[in-house]
C-alpha cells in the first residue's frame, strides 16, 4: 500500500468474506463483477434455496410416511381387526381436530424453543425444566395472587428466561457443556416446584397429590368448545416472528453464523458469547410460555412428582428435528404428531390394539427425524447429478415446484409488495481549480 493511498476502514462484510475465504481455501477475487454475472449468481442462489426447501419437505414427508406405514404393518399382527382399526384411526383423528390443536399448542412452543437454540448450534435439552418452571410460576400467579392469564404468562416468560440463561452463561463464559447443565437444571426445577407447591397455601389440593384446578376467571380464553384456546394462535404468531428474525434480520444472520461456525463468526466480529446467551434466554422464554399455556388451560393440574419431569420438552426435540429446526415447519410437525396421538385413541377397545401401536408409530417418526439431513442430502445429490448429466428434474419435483410457485404467486396477488427503486447517488458538486 502506498503512502498516499488511504487506509481501508473496517467492514463487517469484508471481514466475513475473509473468514469464509480462510475456511474454504479460496482467496478473494479482484476481478470486476458485471451486472449479468451478479444476476446469474443471484438466480443460482435462489434456485439452490428453493431446492433445499423442497428437499427438507421431502425428507420430512418420508419420515412421517415410513413411521405411519410401519405402525400399520404392526397392526397386521391381528388381521381380523385391521380394517376396523385402520378406519377408526383416521375417523377419530379427523373427528377431533379441536383436540389435535389443543395438544399441539404447548408442543409447538417447546419445539420453537429447541429449534431456536439449534440455529445457534446449541442443544436445549433443558426445555422440560424451563417448561415446568413457567408452569409453576403461572399456577402460583393464578391461584395465589389471583392474576389474569396474560399477567401469569408474562411472569412465566421471565421465569423460563431466567432458567434458560443459566446454561447459556455457563456455556458462554466457562465453555461448560450445555447438555450437562440443562439436564441437572431439569431435576433442580422439579424438586423446587414440589417444595414450593407444598408450602404455599391455597395452591395444592389436599385430597389429591396435585394442584387445585384453575377457574375460568384466570385461565386462557377459549376460542370455541372445550379444547380450542389461544395457545395455538400464540404459537403460530411466535413461529412467524422467529422465522422473520432468523432469516430477514441482521440479528438472525449473526445468530445463525455462530451456529454454522463459531470461530469464523468470532473472526468476523460477531459476539459469540452474546449470541449464545441470547439464544438460551429466548429459548427459555418460549418454553416457559409453553408451560404457562399448558397449565392455564383449566383442563389439567400439576401433579407432584419426584421421579418424572415434563415430557413436552423431550417430545419437542424430535419435533424440531423433523422440521429441520425451521419455525414454519415446526408448526406442521407439531400438528402432525398431535394428530397421530389423538387418532390413536380410536384403536382402544378394537381387538388387541392398545397404546403401544401409537407409541411405536410416533417413536419411529421421531427416530427417523434424526436422519432427515441424510434424506435431504440424498435429494440434493440426485438433483446435482441430473443437472450435471443434462437431465431435467424428476417429475415429482417438477410438479411440487409448480404447485409451490402457483401458491406463492396467488399470495403475491393477494398481498402485493411495493418494489423499491434503485438508489441514485447524489450528483457531486463541481470542484474549483486549486
């Protein structure tokens, strides 16, 4: 660099490009970039993202189909009742969609908690403890302090965020594995809830080993009937917000950068410690809200236990994996798992069928969700191979792409977006002769 050449200021994008070049082994290119080349590159990126989206959807559908198919094959162990059980399974599921939504609401919030941490490269196995803490605080606020449901939910969010921040702080500053600290916190929270419920007057039912039922004055507002309430609406709204934050904001970009490669993100000037703490705080808040919504429904009570933690936090892990940790996909995976759970009630009393058939079906689906990345890479590899050989995409992929394009075009017509014009530089003022 010559003496007269001005020093280049620090740029976040330049630093990130340097980090990427360092990791990939490809140096920066100094050639000028034409508008045509930029447009072609942008089109390739959009095409790659669309193909990745289709591969994720295909992987999730395969996991669900294999699990349901194996469950029905096991029902053939009693072929005399197979047709009756098959029909009752689907009839029960579609006849109780309100109960499906009721079960899916808390699971959706817990799965969002797990998926948000995954985006930062963290494993939030402590969602059960955060769920339990949020539920405990909400019950105390409703039964002891007589607070409305929205105030109870706010305090539950603060409680869940506080519990979630503990493994985040230990991971960020002391590099302690978040799995160990979160699992230990699950049991600490469970025993703490038992002690508080037994010593706070007016909370525990003296007859049974559980808390008192929450009256309608302090429970969540009902939308329709006995099961439908605002939990599912809260979950969907939060899923949309998280999707926007993760994929359309600078904060989400930095968070995902830490998840992809913590060292490269740190080299680029991103605060890895700050993003780790924020990820766990947000995850704890979501799980705490899920616990509050679950126990404020007015249909269940908190059962005092010393050997069992809440199952919703563990069920949320494979639900998030089934959706590849995508907030929008988690909505559908939570509804899918809840549908199978409700539909399985139709098998009761038919021949020798029992709950184990449904448990096996769900277990296989959730187990295969761990292999969703394998299926996704398979689809992408087949696509690259067909393009390399000059072949077109397979028919099923073409039909799926056409359907998705038509669906997106329909919503673009309903909600047209205003296009921003190109920014024009202000004309420079003429300089006089020196």
